[in-house]
């Protein structure tokens, strides 16, 4: 058992094996790759899973890492800036991308992508959630990530540019944290009668 949890890869594979076992034990229908309903379910599950990682990392940065950085002694900060932050930012970016791809795929499969993006009833709540998610993903890829590369020294920048990059990345991350609250609400509200 100990070796199972020593490896993240084995732990994730065990999670999938446990999922398959639970599906079998619950007597769920067999996976039908020809079924539109099965694919909608699969996209929804992948969308929600990726979103949990994305928003979870967003909240980790804002509730844990950013507030803790001033209290970390300078000689220990490289552990964060050279090891932890680049890895967390990798998963952060790609979880955002996967969330958007799976969400747009799901909306397309359900036939509401255009009405939702146009904010037409009855798809207004999900449409607002989609727009907030798209804005957040744009911020991740085109503001936060380029600024973090400067802040973490991954690209050359002058000291004043580095300070500005740190501030812009932090403020944009805070904007995304703010947007995540109504975004999640709108995503859930669509399934429960609207705003």
C-alpha cells in the first residue's frame, strides 16, 4: 500500500481503478462509446475535474502562497520561486485550458454553445459562467503566465520590470479569484433554475 502512494502516477491510476470498481459495484450501465449521452457525461466529468484543479490552484495561490511569501525567509524563497511555483503554474495553465476545451465541447454537444455565449434565455446563467471562465482563462494565459515568467526569472527582465510583473500577476490573479465566485455560481445555477 505504501508504494502505491509514493508515486503520484500510481495514486492517480489507483483512483481510476477505484472509479471503475465503484461503477461496477453500483451496477452502472456499461460504457457505450456510441452513445451521445455517455460522451456528454464524460465531457462534463472531465470539465468538472479540470475545473477543480484550476480553481483549486487559483485559490492556493491567493489564499496560501501569496500571503505566505512575505513571511518566508529570503534564503528559502528559491524553493518556492524555482521549484513549487513553476510546477504549480504548469498545472494551473493546462487545467484552465482543459476546463475551457471540455466546457465548450460539452456546450456544443448539448446544443447551447451559441445561445449561451449570446446570453439568450434560458441559457443566460451558463452563458455568464462561460464568459467569466473565458475571461479567466485569457487572464491565465495572456497576463498571469507572461508576468509570472518575468517574476520567476524565466525570462530576462530588469528589476523594475520584475516588480511590475509580480504586481500585475498578483492583481490579475486576484481578479480571477473574484470572478471565480460568480462563475462557479452561474455554472451550478443553470442546472437549478437560473440565477
